[in-house]
């Protein structure tokens, strides 16, 4: 999606402020929002690609004017509202007007260490032959669907070199929208001065992880 | 709940997948199974969430508009109401919310990554395993694998500096570094570090000559990156614990170097 979330290379933002982090506190809404999302998404059929995309669907002005964990709030209520699990009236008051069916049990605290230890594996067995190998020259396509994608705008149309093949991984473009499909995933290195005309270093590189369908031979 | 470990592993994990962010779970050999069995023992995982609703971008954009136009502006109020609501509906357990906050406050953080770096500096065989398969190697040190299941370590050298970003959102190797710092998630960092990495690094106090190659790693997939910083001078004879104490979070993202020890060292 050509959204404001696709920030790589955008002009207009100032210096990075390396403020120290505030420690997580149970009384702090930022921390609670972070943990609410981890607590409701984990046992569900929701997936990280849809979760990310739901935030991308925020209007640009709202995205830019909301702080980080407030954007988590908006994506989560979007997901829950879309699923029919919550209504606007309920979100306003915090009081349930109905109890949704088929939500199962909430994630128990005892399961947290298991999820932490195990993580999530997006790799899948190969179902074909990878089209590219390290050293191959590839061009990022002009792939700009309305839906989810992880091809950043700044790489589109540019030629880079395959650094690594990471094996086959679940493709966000389809997985976000309910269809799990896997493709070879590559780390592609782009010379910075070929991406950005103002760069003077002849050696600096930007590496982007790109699925095979985002690429064509160059 | 655990039907069998010998059948197709995707079937085996059909229940466990409900625990995960995605219906996608590690199936890399027996070791993850053991970890999972250990951690999950005695936990009742009844109840699967079946979520088969349209996941349509235009619909989500419209819902976002609608939500924004009706809900109050104060985030703290909205989050409080959301938690109460989800608890009442049986979707979230507040004790689990607390547990996650504890985990990211005390158990998961840059100390994990610092131990990995210190081990790599002192144990060449470990370093080799780390460079070959970082996710396996960090498990040796007991680091969790959430958001570190496909970890790649990139090594800084005198003529090569690595720095990590996620321009599209805020992907970060939680298992080794915990939750990302505010600056990492900022629009300023996300927009600028791929375009002017040297300028951004100067804001962090790092200034590299033209003979040093700067590499930026944009975490656009589920691959996560950890920078292995250079071991500072003056640390000969330091043990792992002393070395780990020198390694900052920012050094493992690539916006700092590991400073030599001060004072008596």
C-alpha cells in the first residue's frame, strides 16, 4: 500500500531524538496497550501481516499525529471491530453489550513464557526452485497494491544484488488478506548512491528483504 | 492437546499455532519441540479462536475512519476502556497483560543481546555458530526466540559499520534486545536512516570516514538483525560478564560503538 507508513527516504523529518526509554509500568497505558495486543492476538487466527496492514489503513493524518502505542490501539480496535467482536458504543464506554461467540479462552499468563521462548516461524518448506541466487542482479518491480506488501517504495525500480536467500517464507501480500502462501525471500543489497542521487559514498549499501515476486532479473 | 510429535509437524502444531501471532510455527527439528513441551506443560490451551472475516483494505480504511470519528481523543482513556471491554468479553485476561509487561520489564531486554555479544567476543566457536545460525546460537544462551526466530548477526569491522532499521513499521529482535527504544520507532529515524545513514549516525555521535562502508539493514520481512559491535581496546583479560556490561543496546542496533572501559576497568 502506498501509505504514509512507507517512510524510507521521506523528506521533512528532523533530527532523531535519542530520548531514553521510560521503563515499562503496569499503570502506564503505553505498556498496557503493548501487552493487550500480545494477549489477544496470540491465541487467535489473526496474523502479524494483517495486524501490520490494519495500521497502514489508518488515514495518513491520523497515523502521523498518533503516538506509537496509540497506533497500536487503532489497529487493534480496527481488527476487533472488523471481526465483529467489539462495537463503537462498547469501545466508548468499556462496557460489553454482547459477548462474542467462538473467541475461546483468553491467553493465560502461564503461556507467556512458552510464546516468548518459541517465537513464530514464518519459514516454510520449499515447493519449487528459487529463481535467484547470491550474486544475481535483480530489479525491484513497481509492485504497489492497495493491500499489504513489504516492498518499500524507495526500492521500486532499482537494481540490486542478491546477498542471501533466506529460504521460503510466508508472503505478507497474501497472508494479510487470509491466504497463506510462501515464496523465496532474499536479502537484496542496493548501492546507496544508486537509490539516492545526493549520496556521495560509492560503497555504502542498503539491504532490503524482498520476496521473489517483488523481483525480476536485471 | 498435543496429539503426536511424529506426524506432520504442521498438524502437530495445529493447536499451538493458536498461541502464536500467526498460524506459523517453528518446525525446525526436535529441540524447539522440547522447549515447547517444557514451557507449555500443564497449561490448558482449550479454545481456539476462529477468525474468518474479510481482511479487505478498503473496508479497514473505512472502519478506521469510522472509529476515529466516534471515539474520544484521549489515548489513556481509550486503552483503559478497551482492556475492560476485552476482559469482560473473555478475550483478554488482565493477568496476562501484567505478565507480558513483567516479561519485557525484567526478563527480555538488551542484557540478552549483550551476553550474546560478549560470548562471541570470547568464544570463537560460539561466534562461528552465531554467524552461521544466530537463532540456534542464542538459544544456547537461553535467549527467547520471539521476534528472533530468523536472526542474522552482522559484524562490525574497522572498515564496515552496520545499522538496522524497519522503515515500514518497527520490526526489532525482541528476543535479544527487548522492546525497541522510542527513537527506533520514530518517523525521523525510519525516514532518514536509509537515505542519510551517515548524517543520522552523526546525530548519535558516530562519524565515519569515506573509507568505512556503511550498511543499512531494513527489516522488511521476519528476518531480524543484530549488530555484533567491535570489541573495544583495553578489555584484554575481561571475562564475559565484564564485557557484557560494556555492551549497550544502541551498539547492537548500530547507532553506537562499544566504548572502552573507563577508570580502573
